[in-house]
């Protein structure tokens, strides 16, 4: 069964390169243009968002495969096991674009954030690079290259991806 997913723009780079800061600067710029933004973050280690002894924790401990909670201010869904990026993206109805932090091996359009020149080798192993956002000028740019503070221009790359996608996202 095909499920609609919104266009995705990945923001990738090594730890502490500025990915989260860039995303947090892009969100309000895109929102001012009427773009509804969702985010999806890859976490390299183990993660537990629930608290021991709480009802939802007890549901998971009892063996529930999926646990949800709804409150007056927000909702959350926990899966018992990790999910692929495409499975998670099916939850993003109502947004125009998802800025995905990480997931280097996925094949969505990527903004590669480089803090150190030594990290430029990352450009050789990634696919679907849309642009590079860096803390230093390029030696020989093979991709559109923006300084870390050129957030308006980087937002333009996201808008270009949206224009090209025409909302045709199906998984």
C-alpha cells in the first residue's frame, strides 16, 4: 500500500557541525513563507523517552508493540523497535517539508554541513547532495556552496526541492 510522505531535505554532517542550529534557523524562515515544516532526527545511540513506572512505560513493558499518548498540549507515539525513515515519514501528514537531521545513507536531497576542511571527504561518499553549507570557503566547489550564515540562500535550496517535488511524495 502506498502512503503519502512529504518532500524531505536531509541536513547531514558530522557531530557538532551545526546541523541542528541550521535547522532551527531554517524553520522560522520557511514558516514566514507559509511552509509547514516537520523535523525528523536520527539519534546514533540508545534512547528512552519514557519514564520507568509511568503508564506508557508499563504498557511497553507488558508487550505493546506501539504505545501512544495524547495530552492537551501534545501527542507522542513509541514503537517497541526502531523504524525505517520511510515508515516514520508516513506520520507527517499536514506538513509541506520534513527537514531530516542525519540518516546519511538515505537518498533524499541533502544539505551537507561541514565545520572542518578535513570533513570534506564526506562529499565523496554521500548521494544526492543538493548543496554544501560550511564554516570555511570552498577550495573547488563541485556543488552549490553556502557559508554557515547564508541561511536565506540555504532556505532557497529547500524551496527549490519543494518546487521540484510538486507534492508527489509516496512511499
